C-alpha cells in the first residue's frame, strides 16, 4: 500500500509538510487542551479557565496565521502540504492513518474559524460574565474550535467524521447549555438526532468509498474517482449530500436549526451561523472530485440549495423572535452556498467566498442581537423592540453594516459573493439556469425584505419596550468584537475580489472554471435586476415596519404567514411521519417483548424445567441440584463413551 | 520467566484469593474487600506481564501454551493458550474485576461472612473467566463455560434485588438450555475427530471433514449456546431481568465479560471448527443480528428502568458484534473483536455510573430523576461521556469498532449493513432521551443534600474513561493483537476479502 505522501506527490497536489506547517497539529491540540483542562480540572479552574480558553483560541489563530504566511511563501501550485500524524485504524484490509491536509481550502477555514472563534471567545467573556457555569461554557467553545479545525484539516473522510461529530457534540452541549429549561434540552436532542440522520448518509458514503476504492482518504479517493463508474459516484455524492443536509440544516433536515437558538447567543453566532453549519458546504466542495463526475448528484445539491434558500427566506419573513429570524436567514444563505457548490467548478469558489463573508456579517449580526438582548433583559421578541438606534449606537452601526452586507448592496461584502452566485446560477443551458437563477434572484429580494424587517423592527420605528427595560450599550468586551466583524462585513468582499484574488487562491483545490461558459442573461442585467428586487424588498419593509406602527401583538396573518411561523409545518410533518409511529412501534415492542417473546421463550424454558409452579418450589438450592445433575450427566456420558471405546 | 505457566498462574491467583477471602478470620472480616482488591490487582499485573510475552507476529495460533493430560480416557486435556482475541478478552476481564470490586465497595453493608462470600465469589468468577478464554481444549472450555454459571447464580440469587430469585433462575435456565445443547455437539465433535488421549484439543478438531449434515447440526448446537449467551434476539429475554436484579458490579461482569464468551465462541468454535456450516448459516445469522440491533435499540428507547435500558443497549451492541463476525471479512472481524473490548468498558461505565446515581436517588426508575445535572454535575458529566461511548461517538473507542463492523459488513452484504446503520440514529435516541429525562430540567427538590462523585468513584470511572479516549484515538495496540487472530480464523473458514470494485489503478471501467 502506498503511503499517502507518495500518492499525493504523484498527483502533484500535496507535498509533505515542513517548517511551521509540520506543527499544524497544534491547531487542534491547543484548543483541545483547553477543553480538557477546563472539563477535568473542575472548579479549581473557575477563575482563570475562561481566560485560558480565550488565550488558547487566539494561540490557534496565531499558528493558523503563520501556516498561512508560510503557504503564501510557496508557489501558486505547490501550496498544499500533507502532514502524516500516526497510524490510526489499521484493521484488516481497512487502513486509515491520521493525517492533515493543509491546503488553500483548509487554511481559509482555519483562519475563519480561529479568527471569528477567538473574537467570540472575547465577546463571551462579557456576555457570560455572570453565568455560574461560565467555565463549562468556555470548555465547550474550545472543544468546538478543536473539532471544527479537525474537521477541515483532516486528510481522510474518516478523520473528518471525528471532527464532524465533535462539532455536533459541542453544538448539542451548547444548545442545551441552559437545559434546566426542558424545551432547551429537547432542542439539543433534536439537533443531535437530526444530525445523526445526516451521519447515516456520511457513514454509507464512506462505506461505498472503501468498498469501491479501498481507500477513504482524500488523495486516494480523488485519484480513484476519475476511473469509477458514474453510478458509484452518484451514490457517494447523494449520501454525502444527506450528511451535508444534516449538518448545514438544509432541506429536508433543516428542522433543528431554529430550535438550536436555545443556546447562548455567542454560540448561535459562532456555531449556528458562521462556522459549523457551513461544514456541509465544505464537505461538498472538498468532495469536488466526486461531484464533478456525478452530474445527477450535483443536480440534487443544486435543488436542495435552491429549495432551502427559498424555504429559509420565507420562514424568515414571519418570525418575530430575532434569533429565529436570523436562524432562518442562515439556512437561506447556506442554501445559496449549497446551490453554488452544486454548480461545479463555476460555483465552488463563490460558495466558499460567500461562506467567508457570511461568516463575518452573520456572526456580527448575531453578536448584535446578543447585545440587544443583553440590554433588553433577554427579550427576543422584535415586537417589543423598536427605536433602539438611539440607545445602542455601536450595536446599531455594526448591525447596520451586517444588514447592508447581507442585502447584497455594493460595495459591502455580501454583494461580491452573493451576486456572483446568482450569476453562476444563470450559467448553463435549458431550463436549469432560468429556474435556479430565478430562485437565487427571487431569494435576494425576499432576503432584503426580511432582513430589513428585522433591522427596522429592532432599531427603528416607535419604541415598543416593556416598562421595566432600560436599554444600554454593551461593555467593550462585547462591542469590540462586533466592530471588528463589522469591518469585515463592510470590506472583506471588496478586498478579496480585487483581481479575483480569492478565486485564484482556491483554484488549485477546486479547479478553474471555463471562462467561456455564458450566463443566459448578461451580467449587468442580472446585477441590475437583483438590485431592483433588493430595493423593492427594502421599500416594502420600510413601509410596513418603519413608517407604519408595528403591532405589539402578533396579528393573525395570512395563511402563508401562519405556515411560515410554523416553519412551513416541518415539525408537524416529522412528528406525524416519524415520531408518532416510532413511539407506537416502541410501545408495541416493549409490550410484545414482555408478553410475547419472553412468554414464548419462557414457556419453552418452563417445559424444559417442568411447570412454572414446580420451578418456584425448586428455586432454593437449585444451582446445587443443577450442578449435581450436570455432574451425573457428565459421568453418564463419560461412562457411555468409555463403554463404546 | 518465559517457562512460567503464565495462564495457569493468572487464573489461579484469584482462586487462591477467593479462598483467602472466604476463610478470613473473624477479626479481619472487614478487610475482605481490601484483600479481594489486592488479589485482583496482582492478577492484573500478572496478566500484563503475561501479555508482554505475547508476540503478535507469531505464526502459531496459540501462545503461552500449556498442556497436560487430564482425562486421557476421554481425550480431555488441560490445555491453555491464547490468540490475540483471547488475550484481549482476558486483559479486559482482569481490568474490569478490580474496577468492579472497587465499585462494589459498599454493596454488602451488613458485612460478616456474607460480605466475604460476595467478594470471594467475584474472585472465583475471575478465575473461570480467565479459564474460559484460555482453554484450547473443547471439553475444558465447556467445563469453564458451565462452571461460570455457578458464581454468577449465587451473585444474582443471593445478593441481587427484590426479584433476584426469579432473575437468577431465569438466567440459569437459559444458560443451562444452551449449555446442554452444546454438550451434545461437544461429544459428537469428539467422535468425528481423531480421538485419542488429546482428542478434544482445538487444534485436533480444526479442519475436519465432517460431512454436511453433521457439520451443520454441530454448528447449530454450538451456535445456540453462544446465541443465548451473547445474547441475541429472540433468546435475549433473560438479560434485562438478570441485569436489573443483579448488583451493578455483577451486571458488568455478566454483560461485559461473560456474554463475550458467546461471541468469542462463535469465532473460535463456530467459524474455526465448522467453516462450511458457518457459511451456510450466514444469511440467517445476519438476519438475527440485524434484528437484534434494531430490536434492542427500540426496546431500550421504551424502557423506564435504567438498568433494563442499559441491558437492551447491549442486545443491540451484541447484534453489531455478531454482524461483524459473520460478515467474514478481516475488517468486520477486527471491528467485532475490538467491539467486544470496547463494549466491555462502555457498558461497565454505564452500569457503574448508573448505579452511583441509583444509590443516591434510591430508585432505578428513570422518571424518578430529572434535573440531576444540577445536583451532581460531575456524575452527570461522566454519565454523558459513558452514554456517548454507548452511542459510538466518533473520537471515542466504540466508534472505531462500530464503524469497522459496518464497513466490513458492507464489503460483502450491502443491505444488512445499511439497515444496521439505522442503529446509529436509534442509539442517539436511547442515550440522549435517557440523559434528558434523568439529567436535564429544573433542579429537583431533595430531602437531603447529595454528594457529587467521590474519590473512590473517580477511581472506578477513571480507567474506563481513559479506555474510551485512548482506544478512540489510538486503537492500534489492540488492533495489532486482534488482526492476526482474525486473519487466521478467516483462513480456516477459507474466505478472503473482496477486492475494491473500482480501484485506483482503473482496471475496472
């Protein structure tokens, strides 16, 4: 069996890591150490634990930054490096080593995760200051960062799976952080179980890879995928998509994300907006060597993306809970990324680009929402906000930049990434560009409406506060991270677009796309149409939620509004189709096991030993008589054998 | 030192310990558990020393072998020896025994001879556990296989919960039924073998030409006994009763070690001695295994008794183990044997930590808990960790083995593997629902203050948690022991792994 290094070099993709890159394992080890110290150290670490966790997270960022610098120092096509760690699972014909793939894609994620993650650690120092379980919270945050970095740095699907489940665990623990509230505990369980349905897909995908290619590392699979049957690749692609749907809250496994807002707001910002939920997009882009040769699976990815982006946008229009509205928006934005990832080489880079800008502006807006809640006694109902722009100037300004970014207004970040996705969606022939491009464009209009609704309901219009709140700006530990993220929301898109910088950067990983592919509409037409739709969305929101008074009590609403409030009945469907039949099946089986199976086998046993009443009499000292019987039997048999011989 | 009969010594020390503990003079009665713990630790050290003599690159099937004539008239030898699988099982038993003794520290508060008997029985059981895995003579194996029942019967029947008599008798009857059927097979096998003074040796009985019908009948006789022991659906019903009525420490040794004799026997005897019949029976066995996986998981979801719930998760896990064994691939085999090890630790953690909670609450009923994360955060934390090991969370040891079983099965049998994979969703449900019902929610009103995890309890839990983490990230040492034994068994069966269908060389397009 070839070692990974030889194979990779043969491909010209990844050379063995040297210099600082050989220490890339520290990226995972540092935050993991933090989690271990805080969890096993117990109360002794209460005082300094949160600071240690924050420090280790920043340390990981520094390592990531140095790794990135080292990578910039290498030539455009020789930037990827592989790092062999140890022989992990050598079992029979299944051999997987633990190793890391440090390439442009993974380093992009490393920088995003450690930078935004560390900012959110800082923010949490303020936000969680008075929580008695603060130490546990920081331990989980560190655990999350370590797992997420393992996920993006792993060089095989099996090791990726460990990170994949690690972030799921961190998510579960943090959603249920305040699980004294039973609803929050249920939300945590829901997130984990729905993700397990996705894991079912990921598991099967890995199994098919092993059975087909004999390998489950990226280098081996990518090499073999070029020769494989399309059917095999389609099956792998669809199963990977199932996994991605679970993690990234894509239709039909989207139901957990709204409930996940039960977690503390910094968690919503980091895990359920900026990083973890985008792991599904990472998985699809990382598996480009599979999807590029499996057009049916690609189509499925695009459909899932398009459906989810509209689904999330519609739900987002009806939510009054600021966090749930943002969650719906996250779903929708990841739908954009998924759609782009499904388009193939024309979309991969933009999927990741949008993921990056979204990571900044959405995390910023979540932190802004946290800041609002902090000043409003943890109120989340936007019908009780209004006119906060005066009371919380920094929060208003930073949130405003995020709002402009997500709308896709030039020159803010979202414009550069989302507009490109819409353009890419219009590329192709036949019905597809019209349907998918149209969906993406329509989605932009709806996004403008619901995000403006959210922004106006919170910061503008009349004050609808309850009597006992006195909104105030948050402390610096919270506002500084918000400001940093706001700068990113404002400028990151523009900077990374200069000279196609970001797409060129990713090209060696995801491949170059054919410049000759034309969109069915001209690019200026797409941009103008999109901007018009966005303007219309903002105007509608302005009329209804700034100019007109917002009722403090939710109006009945149209049928569509009521459906959207209930997340388009996703929970009712899941409950009716899976949960209730499952409960009945379980109850029936428990009954049957006690009466039926046990009864039948017990009856048989009773026949062996005589009637059950006689059994009861035999109970005292039964073992002794049994031993005696056995002895007698053995003697008898030996006797018989002896006679025969 | 290499000439020392290591396995006999390792097996004999706990037996001596049992005698010492049972015969402790009255003045030292309250020292019984200390003495028992001491003997079990010495045994563990000896076991590790024995394992260091083991060479995983060796060509012969068994190492550390000993052989003496016992009843030459009937071909019975006192023959011991281990392959990698047996060695790993013995080491697991040696680790779990002191852990269980420490966990059982306050199990017999009344003290006196009852306490002495309790710990003596545990040590006696350890001897039989070593013997049953080390025996390389089919008859000797049978003797240990049956002898194990006696200490367990008394441990359940005399020291168990309110329905202990019922549970003990049920356990005994099931095992007895299985054992007697196997005995018929054992004797028949001897007759088909070469006979002679050492005719019961495994090595003499391997590779016989038995004739289709005879081989199948004997396979069924052995398999039935092992399926009851394992336990598989539908002969699993003794387990929940035994597990909930037994003391937690007994339940751990019962489910964690003794039941492994069933799956161990399937590999050592069913596959190795009856290869053709094993292949013949595979479809049915796979079906039963898949049913066990799903059935055990669904039943676990529906339980309200904590100990019964854990017992049903084991039914599900044993389904995985059997599935991997009968997939007849090196990957599946390695997965199953590693699973046997990991399951021992993860079930031990669930039972023992569960018992610590039960002792504090005074009830085994899950609805009687609620909000206990606020009462005993430390215990809640390790309980969750044990649960995550039970649901095979990637990063913990059980994931490696469960995934190997699934991928190894998928190599040959796609549908069973896919259906079995549904088990991972169900596992999340039974663990997380249990955790939610017991640990989350508002802090309960309690009459008296409750201690969080104590030092002794930390000592019980620490080795188990260490096993989850170390074997999750670095299972290689265990796999290096198991791989050669699995390959050897599959050689006896005469199967080799399917080649990748479209390998990197591109030959199949």
